[in-house]
């Protein structure tokens, strides 16, 4: 028989709930102006972000606030072959909270030889399949499939059959700021992808776990509506521009021209501030979660 340490666990649960409440009572960050260009809303997004519980450092509610501080409108939660953090965010009704960026469900499909950022799905896709097959699976679920950090070692698995059905390619990724070979790999792969699939979307992502800031590399999306559906449609149609942490842009020339200054500004501007209640709430939540893990259950 298992007897829970009821009083300490109750205190820990109350700390988590109190922290969530406290972090939601401060003055929200000002809304990011949504500019119309060429008849579309231009939204900033990061489609490759890892979060807790999973293989990321921050829980989804902190991801949403941090993304807003970094002037992002949307973030896709893409843990490796799992969706636990998205399910937690949905259970707590935090997928579109005031003051935070919109959270979109997804996963990083981690297969033998390649990775894909799958965005807009609500259940994991099987990883024991080819990249082309995985993209077809994701399309059947209403999502999009993006080649994640396609360095040279992944190219044999990302063949022309895959490129023909993938929706996007990460051309801006933190690795390009560390290794010049990585920059050449991603640019060469993007050029090849466009030859096979001319309208494939240019994607910039942070691949955030705990080091590179959310939105270090980002994507500007030309969307008809400021909704997950509007964002996914823009990716499918190739209405995107990738922006890297140096302020360089990649994508269709006409869209690049419209977002070049936005990219330079976002790459150099410091993050927006946070409130004291956000900081206090974060510490309460983490204290309560750690306490719940340490307490666990006790045998009678």
C-alpha cells in the first residue's frame, strides 16, 4: 500500500497553483504591433522550441512569456518524439494566455539519420519511417513538416522525394553562428530544396533547450489570420522569411525586402522587461514542482 505525504504535497501543489496565478496577475507585456504588408499580417514565430516536461529547461508558460519578451507572436513546442509539455499547457489553459506568445503543438521527430520539426499536430508521429512518409503522416493530421538543422550528415535521408513533400527548411539555426561549415550546409541544402520544391518555406528557429535564447533565429510569417491555422497555411504556401541572429534574411526576394529592417531590429534590440510578479511566480512554480518530485510517494 502506498500512502502519500498529504500535507507537504498539498503545500507543494498550492505553491505551483499560486505561482501560476501570481505570474498571470502582473501587468502584461505590451502587445506586439501586427503590421500589414502586401495584404498579410506579418507575425514573428519560432517553430523549434524544447520545453519542460521534456528536453527543455523552461515550462510552456515561461516559454510563452519569454517569447513575448523576444517580440515573438507564436512558438511551436517541439520536444523530441513527445508532446508532454503541450498537453500540460493545454490542461492548464495556457496555450494562448494574455501577455504571452501563442503556443502551437508539435514535436521534433527524431529518426535515424534526420530530424523534422512537426508543427500543428496533437499526437506524436511514428519515428520509424522515412522523411517523406513522416511528412505524409503529418499532413494527414493537419500539420506541417520542416527539415530541422539539415546538416550534411542528414542529407542522405532527406532525398528529393522528401524535399518534394516537406513544407519548410531550417536555413537559420543557432549552429550557423558557431560553425561556418554549418552555415554552408544549411544554405546549400536550402538551395537544393528550392530547386526541387520552389515554394518550400524558409524557416528560422532557435532550437531552444537552455542556451540559445528563444527567437535567436526566427521566422516572419505572412499570414491571413493571427491564428495557428493562418500560420500553418502561410508555411504551406511558402509565405515566410527566415531571420538569423546576425540580422540576415533568407527567403523569397519580395518578402525579404519587406522584412529586412524588422530582422535587423529584432536581432539587435534587447528583450522587453518582465514584472516582479512574473519572477515571483516562476520561483513558486519551480519550488513546488521540485518539492513534488522530491516528496514522491511513501510506502506505508
